[in-house]
């Protein structure tokens, strides 16, 4: 992950060759296969990298608009800065966990009744956020230098699926004026397997139109995104089949990963291989009552 993009591609091609049916090195050597492979039912998944820093963005226009309508109404749903820069915040890298790790219901301060003081106790409004995230790769940029748009692809290694666990009642009470804190540091689940950007090339699609046009340092002529279908299912005890509660697609994101990375380093902030960048909640264009019919 910390090597060059050429090295990433070479490693992928080498693995593909070694695992192909036409390659005899592993296929014809039982002893080597026994040393090289671990049975799936005995494998233990780990975090795919040592995550030094974690940033979560807020890059779905549909999601930002819907949330804004809830708090400020349709006329002021999007904050003035939203269409000019990828909004994000610094998260807690220490609580990023591998998918399947139990998440404990947190305690925190909440204030359900505004006429009374807050109370401390268990969260009553645990929520999830369907996201994807990318791992930073390549050599670190020095502090005080930025990554230009033309070099951004050299620093985006691959993607994982992410669940940003959120304690909404704790968040509601604590977030003014600096944003969420304890409501978000309870756990951030990611998938153990990283899909490299080279493997995602067949799913490239046009990005959504950006209006107003991005500022020059955030503009890129190959303004692409990825067609990745996503859904969320919830399974409750005593029910055999999980229920699909959300469907979306990564292609609905307004700000691209390259724009997120370039913006992140535009002030000279240094990023390192293994840093994790969350997309923000991935909302689609279908409203809830329409979802129920699909």
C-alpha cells in the first residue's frame, strides 16, 4: 500500500497469474498449496492496514439536502459552502474495526426534554450509515505540500465498505458548535478486503454534474465515479430472512474521491499510506415510500 501505483498493479497481476488455472506453480504442488492457503472456515480477518488517521466526508448531495431539510427547511437545506468544497471532519482511527466486531451500545449525555437538564445513560437512538471508504496509498506528501489533481490517483489505493455507527441522541446534544464527538467514536466498521482501483475500472461511470463548477484546483477533466450497487439489510431474532431497508449506488456521490483527497491536502496537510477516507452516507434518488415498492 505504501509503494507506487505500478507496484500495486504488478502485485495484483502476479497474484492473478499464480491463482489461474493455467499456472502450474500452485496447481501442481500440493505441499505448496497447503502452506500457501488457509481454509476459509479457519481464517481470521484483520484490519487491512494500520490506520493512522481517519477522515469522514459528507459528499452525497441527496443526503446533505435531506438532512438540511429536516433542520433548516428546503430553502436553506444546503449550507453555502457545500457545493464548493467536500465537507469533512476528522474521526477517531482507534475505533475503526473489522466487519463483524460487536459494537456496544454506548453511554452518553442526552437531552430528550429541552425543559430539563441532560441525563447520562445508554443511547436510545443507535443508527447506521451506509458508506464506502478509500485507503490512501503511495508515498506520503510532506507537511506543507499538497497533492495536485494530476497526482491524486497515485495516492488512492482501493476501497472498502464502511458502516459509520452513530448515536443520534448523543450527537444531537453534543454536536454544537464543533460537530459530533462521542456519538461517532463508538465504532466504525469496515470490510476486511480492499478492492483496488484497478479492479474497479470496469465500473467507471460519469460523475454527477457539479453546479457551480468546482474551483480550478478541484477540477479534473476525467470527472468519473463508480457504478457500485449497495444495499442494507437488517436481520432480527426469530426472523429467518433479512429485510432490505435501503438501496443506493456509489455513483450518486457528488464529490469524487480525487476531489476529497486534493481538498484534504490543499492546505498542506500530510497524509500517509493506510489513512482511511470515508465517503459519507450514500443516499440515492429514491424516496422512502418508493423504496418500499422495490
